[in-house]
């Protein structure tokens, strides 16, 4: 029997296990600053790279069911039980489905700026920009940024995407993400939580006040799947609320965890 591959992680601190899942095209490193803060408050923080992202393995299979099983395998390998689970965007969808599938493993659930509903594909321009990077010609991060700027005007989003660049053994720039498979499976990212999926435990949904990912119409949908959910709005923030207003985000998470 083939041994299951285990996700790459960065583990910080000691205490209650606290697993954090990044969003689409992100990686564990996006959460390092907040993860360190959580680890200083009696949590053993596990910052994960999901499959086809960061330093984790690449696979042709990519959907929420396998992402949930990746997390289950990781928890089994590290003997994690009763975890605090936080997921942002795509990672939030994974966290929701995991909590509904393995409710006994999740003590508290936190979802950052995503609803259980279906979202239409909206990453085309970003994927086009990443696909346009020709590493036979690009010799520096500056070159890559210049190329991406033809597709993405927002500097912050470009910097987020450029975290995926690394120097390979041949001393050439390369992307850590499995761009080909992510493009082929882009429809999977917006998939809704299965209609009967429910988690009865404590849940906190955090939304950015400048984001459209969780609107008024989403509140009933959230309550349907997560009857004990609270929804909190983070001011002065969009979809990357944890990066745009980390202080308030941290305070709201800690308030929920110690309540």
C-alpha cells in the first residue's frame, strides 16, 4: 500500500493545537507573523501548506474532499486531537468541510472571509499573469513583478503572488505552486459546501468590511450549516483581512478562543 504523503508545516510554540490553512495561491508563510503571536498565547500553531501550494507535494487531483483528507492525515501523523481550526478563503472552505466531516476533532472553528456558498470563477486574470511568467527571460523578482503588473495593478496582490517565487537548485527562478493543475481545477475553488454538511460546535466567521465575500445574504447560509456561528466584521480590511488589519483580527480571534 502506498504511503500517504503528508503536508509540509511550520510548527510554532506549545499548548493547544491550532491549525491554520492558507487561501488559494497562498502558503503557510503568509500566516507566520500572526502564527507567532498565537504561539505566544499557549497554542501549538501548525501553519500548513496545502497540496499544490508552498512546499507541500504536487498532485493531479485537487478538490475539497482530498484537501480535507490531507488535513486528516496530517492530524493523524502529528497525533492532533480537538484542534482549533482556522482557514482563510479556500482554506476556509477546507476547514468548514473538515469540521462537518470530523466534528469530534475540532474544538473551535474560525473562518476568514468566505461563506459556504458557491462562488463563480474570478481568478482568471491572476492565473493569466502567473502563466505569462517566462523564467527563461525573468532573472529577478523585479522582472517578475514588472511582468505581473501588466495583468495585476494592485501592488499588494502582486507581492502576495510573488511569495510563490523561489530559486531552484539550478539557480533559476521558479513557482512553488502547481500552476498547471490549479488552472485545470479552478472550478473546484468556488464549490459550495455540501447541502447537508453541518458543524454544531462553536464557530466564528470573520469578514472584511471592504470585502464582498460575506454579504448580508450569507448570514442565513452560514447559520444553516453552522448553527452556533458568530459573524464579526473586521474594519478597514478587504479579503486579506488578517494582513490588512492584523491587530483587530488577532484580538477578535483571541476573544473567541478564550470565551
